[in-house]
């Protein structure tokens, strides 16, 4: 969804960052115009989280988290950019501009979310009235508290219970059909309930909205588990069961354990292992991984120890490889034959199970072990095959430390010269499905340009001191300085936080974030003089460029009369600027 720039500017003027953050984070200390508290994005004992009211900008000196009100909503509430805009708009009483098509689509989806939530309440109430369903949960070791945490429900035997309760009108029947709760009979204008005589597992997205359901049969029968079909709310390759509960239970997800089933997640939560999520009847997808990487850089995949489990683990590794970065730690945990997380944690308890988690294999260990088992490592031919297969994966990686380490390990195991392996990798094409590298700012700025940008960013009102456009020159950063001045002059009351929003996703973003948080570089009383001094130095450099260019031409080929006049004018103007 495209959000107009004018609306974003207006939204940021309506939000006070200090008030917004205080709703979530205590800020008991104030020094000057900055408030301090403990950072909500990492565990710490000292107050290193700083929020500036004039700048409308926050920065943590411990972990480096930083940004404006939109960034805080994205980082703290784990929202996407449009979702953060929507949330702030609701808080300020504004309405995000939408096209007619967007508004209609949004209204339709909200109707489906409401229907899914109504269905959750219906199934939950049926659970409380069914002793048979309650006994089943008790027999599986699930407490009432855990059942409530996951809103476990029960679908009665019969063909039309939820249809009769929630499908009173044709419009309601359509909503039930679109959420996958009922099925249309072939060749008839009639419907029946999808879930019958099953324990119901409501599925929530990361924001807590109900998007689908899973059902487990109580007695014998097939299928044992039945999931909602693909709907406008629910795409199983994108969603993870238990993610919402994990986010609610942990201030920060230091690690995420990825398991295979509803009962695995619930049993682990029952034993206070509150960082487990499950894929929903599908193999791990890039969408799953990209979602999880927003919350944790440490993922542990948990599989059965049999051949089927190892095959599933290898498929997960194949999805992971093109996405790997140095900051990620990926591990694989294989359980004893015949055990799953549900059964094993019930038998041995939290401490023993977490000991297994802590001893999980690293991705690199599992990678090399699996490939070496498929080759005769005692023969040269086998080692060549092993190396070729490994290189096919290593070539998918971005050129980073992890790739270098894998090449070094492959050299040792295959007994092949490391330079030969590096040469093999060097000629590779960039993988088409690898994620884009985050832009890094390597701009080397002259001192005067850097000072002027820093002061402007931290004190936007300084732009009002510049009455005429700066003369152009070739100094690095000069064009950007002019853009910054122009942006501020169009919005004289703009804050630091709002300025940063203009360069979100641009190559200058990282540099601006760094300059926005540095300690005051000049006393408050000397800011204007220091800024004007920097501008003066930049202007003088422009004159020097022109003077030197003309002097060089004069020495080589001579100057025209017009150029001689121009040279005199530049020299005179420079002298007058020096004396001012």
C-alpha cells in the first residue's frame, strides 16, 4: 500500500515520541532534553536507552537500536512499515488515505477476521461444555491455563453446528466459506461444517488476529489432523503456529525452536519452553524464515531422528542456504527414534529437553556430515564428488565470513587446496533468490560537510540562516547537504525523526542515523556560529575549485578575456568572504 509522504509528515507531527515510548518503557531519568531508561530491545541493567523530545529520535548506546516513532512501532511491536503507520494513525485519530479498492479490500478482510474470532469463541465455549474433550486434553497433559492461553476449542459431532450458529444470513455463510469453516456441497446450494468432533487449535498471526484453525480427531480416523484451506486470511506457507504466543511470552526472542505440530508447541509451553513455533502442515519456506529473522537470529530446527526427519531437515537446510548471513546462528536438533517434542518433554521435563536444545548441531556440522555420508571419503573420486556437491551450496552464499569458513573446512575435509576452491567460488554468479544486501554507508565526507549535515540534522532550524542557494561544487556530500537544506526549508518545523523518515531505505539512511545520535559537538550557545562557519568553509572550497581550474587552464593554454574576468571575480569574492 502506497502511503502519501504528506500524510507521513503529518502523522509524525501528531505523535510525541516520549509519550509513545513511555506507554511501553519507563523513562525515569532526564538529562537536559533527553529521557533515559532501560532498552526494550535487549537485556541490560543500566539505562542506556535515550529518547530526545526535540529531535523525536531514540537511540540505545548498548545495542544501537534507533529511529523515530515509526521505527519504534516496527521494532517494539514487530510491525511492518504500513502496519506501524496504521497503528500510529489509530492512536492519533487520523485515517490513512486509501484508494476505493484498498478500502473495500480492507473492509472485507476485517469482516473475515471478525468471523474467525467469532468462530474461536464458539469452539472455545463448546470445549468448556464437553467433558469428553476436556478429558482428552487432561490425558494429553494439557492444563486449563495452557488450553486457555492457546484458546483450544472443540467442534461437536454433526454436520452444521457452526453453520447454524454463525451462518444465519447469506452474507454470513459467505464469510464462513471464505474463512474455510464450512464447505459447499457439490452440485447443491448447501453447506456443511469443515470441523466435526475435533479438538480445535485456533491459528493466530503474529499480530494476534485469528486467521485459521487446525483440528485433531479425538478417536481413530483419518485425517488425524485437518487444517483450514488457503484463504484470504491464511496462507500456510507464511504462518507459524505459536509465534504470537511466543512474542507475548518473551520480551525478546533470544532463540526460536521450530517444531512440526500443534501439540509439540503446546506441550513445550506447558513446560515453560515458550520459544517454540510450528510450521502448519508444510515444509519450511523462505517466508517462514524471513518472518522469524525479524525476531531472532538464532533458529533451532527440531526433527525426529529417523530418516524421514533427516530428509525434512535437509530440505530446510536447502531453503536456508541462500538466506544465510554472518549474523545468523542455525542449528538442528534430532530427537531419539519414536519421540517427538510432545512425548519427550513429558518424559524428561524442561531441564533435560533444553540440554538437548543447547547441544543441537550447527548448520555447518549437519551440512558436512550429510554430504560426507553420500560419498566415499577414502577415495579421490568420492572426495571430488563431496567437494562438488558442497560447492554447489557454498556458491549460493553472499561473499561473507560464513562462506570463507565453509570453504576452509571443505578444503580440510576434501583435502583440496583452498585456493583452488576459492577460485571455483569466485566465478559464480550471484544467486537469484538471495536476499538483497542491506545498504551500508561508506561515504567519506569532508569535515565541513559532515559538521554542517550533523548540525542541520540535530537542529533543523539552522536551515533558516541560509538565505541563498549554496554554490555548487564537487565535494562528496555537497549535493546531499543541499537536498537536506531544501527539505528543511520546505518544512521549517520538521524534527530530526521526521527528517530521517525522508531517507528511509536510501543509501544515506545509516549515516544520518549515526549523525543523529552523536553527543552534542558544540555548546548550545555556539551552534549557529559553528554552522555558519562550516557553510563558509564549504563556500570557500567552491571558490578554490573555480580559481584552481582557471589557473591550471591559464598555465596550459591561456584564458579568454571572459575567463580572465571570471578569475578576477572569483579571487575578489574569496578575499571578501575571508575578511567577513
